[in-house]
């Protein structure tokens, strides 16, 4: 595997110039075209900023994002993907904190005016970035097409494989977001691991509905096509029925996504009367995954291996699943791949070649790593007898009631099997008598929603201690989630606080 993604792009353009890397609706982007456009953009960037500057983009799953990602890489810049769902407050923080020199946006998308939003954001920044509009009327901002019409002359910088090439911000649910730094080496190690464990062969095709501004979406769309010889089919918006049609049309072999993606794909495939025979692997992670969902999907999809995995932005794909053992794939989060994983007082700690090189601000590193160099995930887990990891929840999500520790994830995985429950999230809320009480936010499957007593009976019938049963039930139309499908429990807690 080449030392940098820039070298991989040049090699692909030289050896397989006509090979399709990305499919975006009816637009195909091949190796030679991507190199040409990315090189032109790289020169445009170098005219505007020094090597090592931060270049942000907040665009949907569009092929132009690959040009931005690779152009920034060729120029020796640090690329900063930002979720398009973020708004003024989050954008202002990220752009100022990273000292971004340029941000790429759509003029509008999903009925939101991004150009107007950036007008507001940059007006309040001491050192605002240049705003580039990818599609639509650029107005007073820079048009993306104008950058691609500039001359591409002169040498491009030599790249250091150990240098930072990506900064991704954490969700910031418990404080300000933190900038996670990755290098060529860490991302290459990650991709090599995927190729080794996930049955990825040259010519395989990923469906990519996960946001390309997320660590998962970015590697399947930008890294795997060049480093593993795959192709990416991009989806701008998640639509399960459209996803099934795309998978059949393009004979997609791989997909990775959080629980809502797998659940939606399974339902759509059943509606379409197909078992998706080309699908080889579905990797499910990023949110709580009910074991029953893994089993139902493995039974439905004709040839696919379906598995839970575990990871984070800091240590992506910490475990690689259990693709060859359905019971372990459903009931555990799999075995570590290239990561070294240990448990300290129940907390999962991990280190390995795919881990972050650190946070943007050195003070954020304090307390995030132990003396042996392990990243402290804040997640809780246990080992099975045969060495599989089971994630039992977040340390911060742990509910302590009457001195008893309750892991919400353990209870959620059982209660989601209830025939009247579609989705469930359990959070702890303050209680003067017991310290905390467990509250279940439930998306129902029908008009009759089980109350707390029924939930307790359901748990007890499955051998669960009574003290773990939630004492309160609230019915919601939908659980709040981020773009990657992760349930935002802090929002549930905040809503419950307003009601009390």
C-alpha cells in the first residue's frame, strides 16, 4: 500500500485511468478525472494559503467532495469534514477553533440556505475563511467551478506520511467539541485492516449513505476506492427503497452503517422481494445494535455476512466484528483487529496504528490517554470466554439508583424485542429519593405502548433483575439522532428536564 493517499491517486490514474471510483446519481468520476481536478484544486489552494492550513467542507454526499478531499491532500492541507446538519453555532465554533482558511458549501440543500448561513457565520469571525459554493449561485462568495478553471502549474509539496491530514470534531455532547487528528499512516492502517477482515476485493462496490463528513462515510467514499480498488455509490439522502434499487443496479457488495440503516434496508429488501444476492458484508456500528436485528438481516440477505462492530472517531473500527460466526456477530461487538484493547475497571481502552495522533489542543489529551498510551474511550465493556468484546454502555450513561449500577444498553437490547416497541432509549434522570431513576423513551409499534409494570414483567421473564427495570415511560414519535444514526441521549434528558 502506498505511503500517502496522494501517491495512491497518482498510481491509480496511471495504471487504471478509466476505472470508476465514485458514482453520484448519473455522474461517474474515474481515476484520471479525479487526479486532474484534484491537482487543479490543489494549486488553487496553494495560491491562497500555506501548506498545513485547514480546509473545511460541509457538503452532502456529492462527488465534488472527493475532489475537495483529494485536492486538499495533494496540496498538503488538513481536510476538515463538517456534517451538513450543523448550523450557525457549531460552524462558528469549528471554523474558529480549527482556524480554517476555506470552507466549501452548497448554495442550498434540504431547504436550508447555506450561503446565507455562512454570511452570518463569517461576519462574526475575527479571521473568516473564504467561502466556496459547490453547486448553485455563489453570489458574493467564490464559485467552485472558478477554482477548477485556474491554471495547474508548478510543483506540489512532498507529503509526510506522519503529518496530520484530517481533523474531525467530536459531537461535543458533554462539552465543547474536540478536534481529532488523523495522519496518512493512521488512515492507511485503518483501510488495510478493513481489507484484511471485511472480505474486500478489488472491484467490490460500497453503497455509501452515511455522511461523508463522518469517519465511516469518508473512508468508504474517499480512501477505499484508491487504497483497496473499490467503487463507491453515493446517496445524498437516506431512502431505504432507493438504496435497495441502487444496490441491485450497481451490484453493491458492501455497506456499513448504524442501526437505522440496517433496519431500513432490511424492510425495503423485504418489500421489494429481494435478498440482495450481491451483498457480501454489512457492518453495523455507531449506535446500539439489537442482536435480533443482526440475526434477521443475516437470514434475509442471501449471501451477506452481517456483524456488529465497535469503534470511535479516535480509534476507528476498534473491533472488526465476527463475520464467520453469526452468534458472535449478533451477541457481541466482535474481536479486535489491529487494535490492542484492554479493560480497566470495566472501561474499554484501546491503542493501535489506526488511532488518532492526538487532539488539536494539547490540553484535551490530558486524561484522554493512560500512562501506557491507551485511549480511554469512556465506554464500558466485558470480554466473552472466547475473546469477543461486548460493549455494555457509556460510563457517563450509567444509571446509579439506590447504589445499584444499571447499564441502559443491556436493558435496551432486551426491551427492543418487545412486540409493541420499535425503538427505545433509557436515560437516567435525577430523583430526590433514589439518586436517579431510569426513564424509557419509546417509539411504539402500535397504539398500545407498554407501561413501566409491563416492561418490568418483560425483563423479569427473561431473567433480568427487577432493579434494572425503568420506572418511567415516555412515548415519543422518534428518538433524536445525529447523521450517523447515534441516539442523542443528552437531548432526551434535556427534554425530560423541561417537562419536570
